[in-house]
C-alpha cells in the first residue's frame, strides 16, 4: 500500500510511513480471493504506476515550495520514531500472516515489475521514463505559477473596478455622458461625494475645452456651451471651471480688440488702432504677436504723417514750422525719442545751415543770421542740434561784416550824417536800394560830416561805395569840391579822389588792423556861393579780424591837389568825347 500523505510505498507490517512518519490506517480485513498471478499483476502494476505518479507530483510541489521559500530545517517528530525499531503489537502473539506471501511478492514486483512471481519474465510493458526534476525547472514552474496568480488577481481587480461606482462615474464623464454621471452620483452619494478621482476627471474635461479653444479647434460658442454642460456635473465647482470660463471670455474679447484695431488701421485712424491693439492680452498667444506687429504699422503711419507735413512746410521755406512739427511728434507718446524723427530733424538742421551759407554768399547777411538764430533757440542748450547751429552762428558772426547802417557811433554830427537812405540816386542815375545806405552832407557853412566808432582792434577792413548824390531840389555847383576820408586813431588811412558834380561811384577798401577808434569823414574843399554836396555811402561794411575775407591792400593816401589836377584832366578829356561814347562810359560804370 502507499502513504496517503506523501504517496511512498509502505510495507504491510509497517505501522508508520518510513518516508513522512504518518500513521498507517489499515482497512478492515477481508478474505482475499485467490487470483491468478498473471491477472493480478497488471492491475497491481497499473495501480503502482498511478500511485508513483501521485507521489512524484507531491514531491515536486514540496520541492518547488522549498526552493521558492527557503525554510529552516525542522525536526520531524515522526522521523525519529521511524528510525527506532518498531514494535509490532501484533507480534506478541505469534501467528501466521496471511499476507506475508503476498507482501514478499509485492516487494519483488516493486523491485522488478516485469518479473513473474515464479521468476519468469513478464511480457515487456512500456518502460517508464526516469523523469528527474531539477532546480531550473522548479524556478520556471514557480515563475509561471506566479504570473498565472497575478493575472487572476488583475482580472479580479478589473472586474471589481468595472463595477466600482467611482470608476463608473469617471467613465461616464470621460465619455461625455454627463446625465449618466449625475445619476450615478446621486445613487452613490456616499461613495462619490468629494471624491478626488471624480473631481480630477471633471477637471480634465475643463482642461480639454481650454486646450481646444486655445489651439483653434473649438470656437468660442462651442467652448462656452461645453463648459455650461460641465457645470451641471456635481462637484464641478471644485474645479477651475469658473476661472477657465472667465479666461476664455477675456481671450475672446482680446481677439475682438485685434479685429477693431485692424479696422481703424485700414481707415488710417492710427491712434484709435493703437488703442485697441494695446488691449490685446499678452496671454492671448494666438493674437498678441500679430497685435504688436499691427501696432508697429500704426506707429509707422503716425510717424509718416508728421514727416509728410514737415516736408511740405520745409519745401515751402517754413523751416521753423517744419522743425516745430517734428518736435511735437517727439512729444507724442507713441514717438517719444523716435530715432527716425530725430534723424529727420538732424537732416533739416544740416540743410538749414546750408541755406544760411547761401544767404551769406548772396550777401543777405540778415536772413543768414536770423535763420540760424531762430532755429537754434528751438533746441535745448547742449544738444547736438544746438551745438551745430551755434557753431554756424559763430562762423557767420566772424564772416558777416558789420553794416555801417547798424554800427553804434560813439560820436557824430547827426545833422549831417543820415542813415536809412535806401532809394537814393547818384548824379549818374544809379539807384541804391540796399538796406545799408547812408548819406553825408557838407557845404560852405558846415565843412565836414563825420561818424566815430570804437572797433577795439577787432576788425581788419572797411570797404564800400562812395557816390555823389543827385539832389533834386538843388544842383551842385561845378566848382564845388569835397573828398572822403578814413581815419584810424587820428591817422589818415585813406583819402578819396576829389569829388565833383561829375564824379563816378568809387569802390574803396581800407586796412584798419590794430585800430581802436575809427572815423569816417566827408570834407568840404571849396565851392562858390552857398552850394554844397551830399555823398552816398552804400554797402559800407567792416570785417572782423577772424573773417575769411581777404585783407585790404596797404593804405595809400594822396594829396588832394594831385587828385584834383588828375580829375580835372580826366574831366576835360571826357568833355571832348562824343555823346554816344559818354553814354557807353556811364553804362559801363
């Protein structure tokens, strides 16, 4: 027989299993009918094979368990007992064991299953394989068993989760089945109320709407309708739904501001366009960059308006207004310190300086100075433009001569020296219309006219035109004589030729370097009766030492008598000329 516990072979006379020590339970004794060995043996062999297979399976399971979970050796209370000689309580009374012969036969058969009880060889049965379980096979078997167990656990968990009300509600939310989600919530209130997993699922729905709106895959109306549906879910107030709704409204308004700005930009209402572009939110990633680009175009439009208006004024010679308009542009909030406006102002300043040079070259000194002075005063002192204009002014002050008309006299006989005589004519019919015309008058009763001025060695030349004036109210006596004189520090520096009623205009230039006090005179020489002479001083100017004007030649004075004789001879020669020649000579003069 075999052990019920471990399946090991037990001898008939054993009370305990020799392998595991389990007590042997004997069945009730019944008479065993005699059988033919040839019939009983195959049955015993089959039974033995089945029992052996069961024993091997049990042993394999025990070994696998031992490998998977090592344990400390434990004493088998039955092992010690099995090692001691067993006392058969039935051996006290000698008796014949009816199973002894059969036991010996079974032992022999166990050792040699193919042997016949009488020593003859049985018909050869299929040979049983010697299957041996090793450590590797035990490990593989353990792993497979663990995987199977884990799979079973997972399946159980999944089945359990599928029936969990939390999971059911989350699935309904994820599928957009909000009505079903609400029913689940109210039917399982205790399990679902304030459940974080459910709240997170609702939040995910809110985030999905926000993302779809941001990337343009969902329009405003659809997004708001979707959020309205989500707001019907219980615990939606625990999410950022309210904030997202407000943010989407802000973003939609931001997009509308961009559209309004574009409309004003098309109409060239640049300030209004900029106002709306500035309302586009920076977090509005879909529109903010474009709004900034459009804003820059609007600013370009404002700038161009200022530039166009200034150019029109500048081209019309309204230089001061052109500069003023561009300075006003810099006061505009959108063009503060604008590089292009500043560059245009600097360009205009350069052109104004060139214009002042043109005035100077045309001897329009007043406009040359006024232009620079007026524009210079429009800039802050120390600025680049102020510095450039001031340098030009200093240059003009050095280059532009001082007009006799504008000189302050330290002394003069004003009754015989007259300023502002524009429109005067000389005896040759020449008219003098500049703004720098003076006249001096002498006669037998007042023999000279003069004007004295302090120049403090700051000037190097005086030059101009002298001409005998044609007095309509009285004629000049033919014997009247006078001369013009320049005196420096009481020293005669220049004396003109004798002036008569037939004298042509005279150009003079006198060197006045190192002169402190300069005096100009008209001196009466002679004449008959009460006759006198008026002399025109036209474009008489003095030049500063720093001027680039060439110096006057060295001063030469001549005796009046010599000049008179020379002039008289010239007059005689002139009187002998034919009338046509005289006219040509006058015209040339």
